[in-house]
């Protein structure tokens, strides 16, 4: 006979998740594997001849790349000789400035980085993130997708997401050839909601770069790097090829981040028996060595792997901290769904939500999860009110703003009408008034009429063959009566030419001024320093739509 209490507990959402005991021999361990190397470095005539227990002759391509490009060798011997616990305490000591911490954390090896953060509990990791975040003000990024690749809905959802406070937005496709239309839609819709939003379209890397060069996108982050040589080679890549690709983006004014995350190597069966966090530290070394301004990390689409083992969510927070310790912009995931438990998915986000990262989510779904083409998100459009209430409860700026229904409906309608005009002026398939109406009020693609997919795909391909660029979008919007949206898209193109938003942790405000770690660095040194919510912003964050005004009772 079973305990009725345990029978009930077995049915709880948290017990529908998958869990496993550690298996270090294959890398199924979040941190502190017995097979992780011991930190070490030896430098001869300015060259690293030994690192983390390997001599130069035994370096794989990641070791060689990291040793040559990722470590500040001028201070490396002193930093490596400093006790890891001492450096860990520096990270949480309000009397030690961020710049002093960076002197050490940018001069150590991957194994040393892992050893340092291994001394921190989750609260201390959050304290470290509070200080080590690159940019002063935290922000947020969202996904804007749908299962139909419906560009009217993408434009409307992006406009709403901008009203709600997102600083960056990403789309992808169900059908590859829809990429140009989806890229146009998210850029247009975002800049209807709030001028200055940066957008991207996540597709195959060559196509993604082509869209950026044509002016259809403003940034990219789906350029993946991995922590073992075998996984890199499985993707026909090396650290050098990824660095070359990064330079291609930068040379065309397209902001970009690499993507990595704990669990990817063991998920592919090539973890070499190392812990997930150690391999991620190698990824971040490659990212820094390539000169890329930042990373999308935090396990991302592999979150189910570290979440299954003890301490896995702590390890995810540690990888976000390591990114900041290497002075990289950090879009800290909170991305793919991984649990049946609402309590657990909130707990997973707390280490980034409370201290704030450069982009707390790298994929908050701006649609219901059934429309999320990135395999579903930990947070979605149905959670907007929960997110802003938690911000209000804790007096935290986690990148979103409360929004009124009339404000959202107006923005969605304008975005739908703007893309209707754009398609008309560019000679693309008609967007009907019925579709505009549906996009204005839709919750998701189930509320949208179907389109002629064959005609759309043919037109998208023809548009690329005609050489249509972002400047043509500007002209079409201006001619179609949306001069303000045209000006916003034009200013996005100008920002790419100027290049200032290639700085670390950059975003644009509604006047197209760059806010980055260069001109707005994090300066946290204890209570009432660093980022503080202004009275004006706190008034907005407090004013949720369901709050009762006592004076009107």
C-alpha cells in the first residue's frame, strides 16, 4: 500500500521532469568533475608553453587559440599564482572595483576561471553578476516567431514587444525561404513600437550574414562555438573560422555575439569526460580570443542537460558570471523551456533576473509558446503580467514595462498597416485589411488567416534577386505614408555605417544614441552605487494595469 501523500506528489509537475545522477566519465556533471584539469600556466618568451596541465605539444586547437588570443599574458603569471578563493572574494567585495577584478579574471586560464567561481554560492554568484555586468543598465531580448511564418503577426508582435520594453528582438523561420519577410517584419514592427530596437533573423550563417549586409537585420548571435575539438570539427568549424565569420559581420557594421552553453558537448556525446562548466569556460575563452563583443550563453537550448544533474542551474549562473568576468556582453539565455514546473522555471531565472545581466533573456517569447519556433521559451507572452508584477514586488528593473491594452492595440495596428503599405509599394503579395485586423487583435497564429505560401516564397526569392535593400524599405515606407517608421529604419542603417553600436553591450535608445559598456559602464561598488532605478522609471514599473487607485474608490 502506498502513501497517498507520495502518490499525489508523484503527479506534481516537478516530478514530470527528467533527473539523473552524475556520470563524470562522459561529462554528465555540471561542475567540479574529477577529470577537469588543474589550473596552470607557463610562459616562455611571451608564449604559453603549458596551460591547465597540457604542454604546447599536446594543445588541441582550442588550447592553441585560447593561449594565443584570450589571455592577458602580461599579468597571467601573477593572476594564476593568486589563490582562487582570494579572487572569488574580490568578485563579491564592494571595496574592490570591477576594473581591478578584470585585471585578474582576464589573465587566467579556463580551469582557473572554473575554480574561482566554484568557491561561490548562488547568492555570491548573483553578487558577482551585479558588479561584473558590462553595461550599467540591464535590458531584455525576445523571440518573435510563429508557426505560419506570418509576417503581419511578426510585425504586430514585435511592435507590442517594443512597447513592453525589449531592447533587442530575434526571429527565425519554419520555412527557410521566409527569412527575408520575417526579417523585414520584425525590424519594421519593432521600430513602430519604439524607435531604435535592434533585430536579427536566426538562420544558417551565410544567409544570416547576407541579410545583415543587405540591411534586413542589425545584429546576430546564432554563431555557435563549442568546448571540445571534436564538436567543433563535427560542425566543419574551428575557432579561426568562427573568428573570420565574426570579422565579416563587424566589417559590415552588424553587431554580433557568439553562442555557447553548458551541456552542448555532452549532448553531442563528445565532452571528453570534462564538466559542463569547464567546457563552457573554454567556449568563452574562444569568444574573448576572437574579439567578439559578447556571448549568448546560459545553456540556451541545452538547458535540459545541466538542469537534470545536481547543481546544474547554479552552473548556468556561473557561466553567465564567467562571461562578465571576461568583459563580454552577456545575453544570459532564460531561453528554451525545460521544466513542467512553474516554480522551477521562475527559480531558474532568479540568478539573472535579480542582479540583472546585459540581456536577462536571450529569448523571452513574445508569442504564446505554441508559436515559438525556437522550441518554446521559459517565458512567453502569457507571462507578461507575471514578469512585471515580480519586478514590482522586488523593485527590480528586469527590462520590461507594464503596458495598457489600448497602447498595445494601437502599436499592433500601426505595425500591421505599415507592413501592408511596405508590401504594396515593393510589389509584394497583397496584405489584406482582414489580415491587418487579425494581426491587431491576435493572441497567436491560430487567430490569423492563412496566406498563399507558394506566392510568398516566390516573392521573397524574387525580392532578393532584385537586390532590394534596407534603403528600399525606407523609401517604400515613406511613400506609403509611414514617414516616422521610415526614419527609424533609416537610422538603424546609419547606425550600422557609423559602427558605434559594435561596442560591448550596446543598445540604442529611442533617439538612436548608443548606450554601451564604453559610455555607460557598470560602476557598482555597494549600496546606492551602480544602476539605480530612477523615480520616473519606478513610477512606470509600479503602475501595472490591475493596480487599484485608492483615491478612486
